[in-house]
C-alpha cells in the first residue's frame, strides 16, 4: 500500500525522539501500517533505530524487545530447562503470514495492534508475559500482556505510548505446554488459538485467544477435570461472530481443543 499522505520520516534513537508530532505514527515492522491507507498519518517515527536487543536472557526469565521480528522469535535457541520452547514456533505459525512477513513483522507491533487473532498476544498470554510500556509523558509501567487488549483491535495503549518489551518469567519457560489452533479455511486467519500450561508447582493455566475479543485466561491450582474446564470455557466472555466463524462455532471448538490439551498435559500434573 502506498501511503501517499506521508510527508516525513525520522529515526528514533533516544527516548526523547519518541515524542510524536501531530500526524506522526510509530513504525515498527510496518506490516499493518502499510496494509491499508493511513489517511490521518503524515509522518513516521522509525523504532528500528532505537537499537533494542531482540532477545535477552535475564535472571527473571526472558526479555523480548518490541522490535524483535517474528522470524527471530521463531528461531530462538532452546535451553535445557526451557520445556515450553516449542510454543514459540507454534505461536508464529498461527499467523496468516508468509516467511517474508515473518522477517519484518515485530512482536511489539503485533501485540500493540491487539487484534483478536494476534498470535504474539496468544504466546504472551500463555506464558504470563508482562509488557513494559513507556508513556508519552515520560513515565513507564508494566502490566500483563493478557490485560492489554480491550477488544478486537483496541488496547489500553494511548497515543504516544510505546511498548518497549515483554518479559516472560522463568517458571513459565520451565512449564510443559500444549497448543492448538483452528481456522475455517485451510489458508486463513486463526478462528481459535488455545494453549495450556502446567507449572512445576502443579498449577495449570489455559488460554483462549482468537476465538474471543480479548484473551481469556483460566487458572487452576492443579489440572482441572474435563467437566470443569469444559464449563469454564463454555461460560467465558467474548466469543464473537465474523466472516471467519460464528461465536457458537468458536465456543464449541475451543472446548474440544482445550480438552485435547488437558489430556496431553495430564502426565505432567
């Protein structure tokens, strides 16, 4: 898409450069920005020049920079204790995108757009990731990524806010995980993405994304029974209807796929 309203482009190299002028917008990978006309945008501020590391191991776990590409994340090297490692590539495959898109699409951009089928939101919600957000006023705060989206394509981010990175805790990286996705079309956007996780403590976490307008996170002290998980997924809020699936279909397939994950994780409970 030619953005014929753009009159300026500038790289952001310091935090002070992130202050937006009227008409400016942040540019990460640009896969959404260039996908449709941006009639109110007259300038772009390129985040790529900030030089944020893509992937950093920390004492608390793993930090993923907002400008890390999906391709980089999908190739992340496994550590012996990272039992959850397969979910990184699995989440990347939930995107309706070619390898060319993987090489430019950013983790932060996918999360910030907060579409229901945003696979990086699915990944972050599955692993209890928190987002570090720089505010336009110069402050910062953290919050669970699962709580950042407010709807299909809306979030708590305000104009001028920047998603700096997401942090995945070490205990989630050591967990056993399960993953399922489904779409009505063979090559189509995910209609439902389901994940499950059993921690070393025995606690279990299941998430519903793509099928609901915002992430649904179900937590249990131990692996729930089939009946309990089925009831909780059926009663979850936010199932919606669009051309890619009805709310009833999304609710039904979520229940079926969550049960598959529950059975897969049973040996680790």
